[in-house]
C-alpha cells in the first residue's frame, strides 16, 4: 500500500470516528477516574488497608518501620505521577507519544519502582528477608484486582483515540495503571524480598500491559482491524 493510499485510509477512519466534544470527553474522563479510584480504594480498605507486617518464621515477627512505609510509598507516588505524565499524557502531539518513547518509559518506570523499593528497604535491618509463606501469589491477585479499574478508566478516556499505535498505547496505559496500583499494594504488602517483588508486584504490571495491548486493538484503535 502506497503512502497516499494509507493516508487516505487513515483520514477515512478519522472521519468515520467522530470525536466527542471536549467538555463531554473531560466529564467522561473525570467520572471514570473517580469511579475507578473509589473502587480501588474501597477494595484496598476491604483487604486490610495499610499493614505493618506479620509473622515471618516461628516466633519472629517483623513490622515495617513507619519511616520505611513513608519512604517507599512517597517514592511510589512520585513514580506513579511520572507514569501518568509519560505514558498517558499525549505530549506535544495529537497523535500521542512515539512507540519507542512508550516502551522505554514503561521499562524505566517499572525498573525504578523495583529499584526504589529494594533500595529503601535495604536501609532497614531485615526488611528484605524472604518470607517462606509469602512467595507473592496473594500480591498478584491483589495487584490485578486493584489494577483493572484504573486500566478500564484510562482506556475509556482514550476510546477510539489512537490511529497510529493503539496496541502500544494500550500497553502503556496498562503500565501506568500498574504503577498507580503499586502504591496501594506497597502499603498493603510488608514483604520486600526481590523474588517476591518480581513475582507479586512486577509480574502483574506485565499482565496489565498485555491486557492493555489487547484493549488497545479492540477499543482504543479508530477501527477494529
């Protein structure tokens, strides 16, 4: 297909997918975001909210120091905001950020979340020890349970809004949703062992990214391929 033919096809797709008024789009986005935030926080509180720690082995019980919780949660919040800016905000182009940017920024966000959690936890004694009874399976479930709602809200805000790389956009939205969810899971989960973090905290972000890519091809693209 020539460049002119592709351009004509793209213009036809845009013409067949009328955009809502800006006020309607803003209202829809705010309602979806508020609903997703309310559901995620409600589920977080129902699961126990902020947890300091629990039994590790035998009679040994480790509780996270409050300064550690503040350090990891503040860092996670900053990175979540960065993810929303770098992966959700369109930047200076109406077509959104380039595919390469989305990929590199996604990897940077996830690696930074993991690195900050490990670095901050390593400063406090015994905070990166393995918990034999907590390999990370519960955190996978909690992460996905909380993360699906912001992903749905972000996808609704970008519905039929990407004519260039909808799958990459959807995957980036999944990473952004996972970064926001990381903050709640970090408050809920007291374990900071590397293997646990990779399985229970990083893997769900990858799952949300894959789900976002699928949503991108079905919902974010201007027309189904």
